[in-house]
């Protein structure tokens, strides 16, 4: 199955051809673990999860590597200001190591709640200091880096391609950024040069995390960890590198420059950049404080799968503005889809399969949409239209084909189309499941009278009804 993906390195859609047949090496920039993961992160990592699941559906074995930034990321991506981990330690009254551990756990449990598959390899920057030092040594030896009293810097003048990466860097903007926030960088030859190794001097004299190095005690710059760890686990040249669009201007050009300067061969071949989840048009972010965590969303009574469904309603390269109304609409949409699934599966139990080719057709269209630059809104639309039609007359399909299609769709969407209703220890008959989901649809629409009527109906059928974040939980009395 051919996959077309928008390669932001060349700014066009390209046919994906892996380096090694049947295998994909994919590196995803992970989180800086100094504060809570929020639903903006959720959008980005669900986006990566879809990429991975589509590749796996297409038959590839995906080696998915993701880093955890637990050192070296300064408040500005241009290596200026304080260290984010130290800032997090002050804010949360913990030491930096505890902050890192606490927010790494929080990040992965948040992603678990959103159904994001765990990466094949999770690697922490602090566990890979020798690899980063070795890479910096190579850069120094090859003349791409220079040592100063405050840091070892990458010399972008030695890497002429730098200015044209991702369609061109506005180096003048970087000069302005540096002038405005001169806390480090006074030893840089060029304002866009970036730190590979910070020394524990001056501004960073009290820095908590530090290691010995050939250039003195200190800590790595943010960008070098991604080059060192991606190449360690995936090789000097690998298939796919992903990140948020904020990484196009600084972090990813820096990764490319330092990797290719060190190895002399191309770094990642395809670059995927996810657009933001915004609030009132502004990026949802830890620093702006305009964020919600997954727990906060669940506390308001939403199933986390509703968030996943909301994200998939927009293409990953489009901005998506978060509102509670949009989330409620997604909740209703998902409950409706689950209801259709229950109805269709109940109806095909006696089905004759006379029109199974329609299933095949829809399935082809569904996967074609996903293989065309991961077009989730189109794929969800195709599935919705098909289920609405099928629910009118399910008996024309066979149970096997229908169940196969729904299971295959959900292997990628991952929202729990079947049995997405609150889990129960006992098996609930399909007509009761349909009532449960119908009640969730009514609750999402805030049609409380109708929801109450359905509760009474369920109770009269011998079930207790409980409201949970995953929706209605029905249990046999
Ligand atoms: P951070 O830890 O803030 O560097 O974020 C880790 C990843 O999440 C980066 O690739 C960011 O681009 C991405 N990210 C952060 N906030 C958002 C957001 N509001 N929407 C989408 N992606 C985000
Ligand atoms: Zn990175």
C-alpha cells in the first residue's frame, strides 16, 4: 500500500519509500518534562500515533524512538534564558531529578489515557550524556564547533546549507531574538550559532545537573540529545522524523546541521510537522498557562477518547482551536458512531453478505484517505457515511466482513468503536448496549430528560446505571 506524506523538508507530498524494505525507523521529539502534559501535547502525540498505526497497517515494522528532554532546554529555543528543568524545580518545590521523573510519568500516563501506543524505545537525555559528548567531540575535531569560556558552540558558518533548511531560515529574526534576551551568547561568533555544551560558569554556575566533559563541567545543549539518540537507535540516516511546527525554525535545522556535519551523510529523510492545538488562536502552552490537562478534561465528565476523536476531526497540518463546545460535539459524534456500530453489528448477526463488496469499497476509501498524508477527517467521514447507510439495512452484510472492517478501522482510530462504552465485568446484551450508548448521545447533547428516560428504561430492564468519565456504566442487578 503506497503512502504519500507531506515532507516538510521539501514542502511537498512525496511517496514514502523506506530505507529498508518492510521497516521504518521513526524518531519523535518528546516532551520537556518540567510541567504537566496538556491536551495540546495530546494532539501532537495522537498525530504521531496515527502515523505509526497507518504505517503498521501498511505492513511496516515500525521502530519508534522518542526522547525525554530532562536537561538542557532553555526557556527560549535559541538557547537563551533559564533552564526549563530548574524553573520547574522552583515552581513545584522539588529537585530537578524528581521533577523529571514526576512529569515523565505524568506525560506517559496522559498519553496512555489517549490510547497512544508506547514508543518502541523511550530514551532520556540524561541517560545519554556520553553519546552526546562523543558527538560534540566529533564536531569539534571536524572544525564545526568552537570552544568559548561559557559554552561550546556549533558554528553555522561552517555549514552553508543551514540557511536553506525547511525553505530558509530568517537569520535576522534570530539576531533580534538574541539582542532582546542577552543572558548568554556573548561569546557566539554568529547569533544563530547554538550551544552544544554549556559550562557550569556565570549564569549557570549553580546549575544542578552537570557532568564532566573535555570542555569542563557542564551540561548538554538541548538540540544535541536528539541527534545523538536518534542516530544511536536508528542509524545515521533514518526514515521519518516528527515534531511540532514550532521546531521548524530552530530545533530541527540545528539537529540536521549537527548530525550531517558530524556524519557527512543525510540525517532524516522525511520530516513530519504537526500543527498546534490553540485556544483563542494562541498555541496552548505550558508557558502561556492557557492549558488543560487530560485529567481536567476527564473531571468535567468527558471520556478521553472524545479528545482523540476531536483531534482526528482536523488534518494534522491544520491548526485546531479548542473549545468546550467543540469537545461536546466530538463527544456526541463519537457516541453516535458507537451507537451505529452497535446497531450494525446487531443487524449483521443474521446477515447474508449479499452486499459485502460495499464494505470492501468503503474500507479501500477509508485507508486511501489515511495513506494520503494521514487524512483523518476524510477517513472518519467515510466511515460515518458508511455506518449510517449500513444501519438502515444491515442484513445485506455478513457479520464477519462487517466486524473485520470495524476492527481494522479502530486499529488506527483507536477510539474504542466497539465496546467503547464503559467497561463492565459482565457481558451486556447488544440491545442494552444500544440503550447505554443512546443515553451517552443524549447526555452529550445535554438532553437530560431523554437521558433520564433511558436510565429508567435500563433500570426497568434490571440494570443499575452509573455515570463515569467513560460514559454510562450499566451493571446487572
Ligand atoms: P514541549 O515539551 O513543550 O517542547 O512539547 C513537546 C512537543 O509537543 C513539541 O513537539 C511541541 O510542538 C508539541 N506541542 C506543545 N504544545 C502543543 C500544542 N498546543 N499543540 C500541538 N503540539 C504541541
Ligand atoms: Zn528533538
